[in-house]
């Protein structure tokens, strides 16, 4: 899951989504699905500094949910790239296991 800046244009969001889809596929991921939840108010304000050192406070964010299968080794690259991106306010990864019956 990734939370993007709320002031991004549709073209910027699509380019960023495409970038991360390609990163996942390059790392061995398959069946990449992206669900755009749109602009949603955050539960609390988030301050984030960009690469230039400017601080911004966000009250809303564009929520994207990525669903995919990948190797555990490629997760580190994805998380590091998301953390370094100025357009991403927050990100989180979850591992979902198959149920054994």
C-alpha cells in the first residue's frame, strides 16, 4: 500500500503507478494489480521533508493498493524505492499467507 501526495495530477499518478508496476515485474513479481482508492483524509497529519529539505504537512492522501506475488528478496528494493520517493507520503507492505485447511 502506498499513500501519495494529494496534489498529484492524474498523469503523474499514472506514471508513478507504472513505474512501481515495472519495478515489481523486474523483481520477479507477477499478477500485479493496482487499486486506486482515491483521495482520502488521513487519520492524522503527516509531515514529510523532500530531497530539497522543504517540509510539507499533508492532511489528505491518494491511497493505492498493490496486490502481487513476488520473491521476498525483491521486497527490500521496492520498500527502499518507495521510502526515497518524494511523491510517496507513506507506504506499507503486508505478507499474506495461504490458509492451510
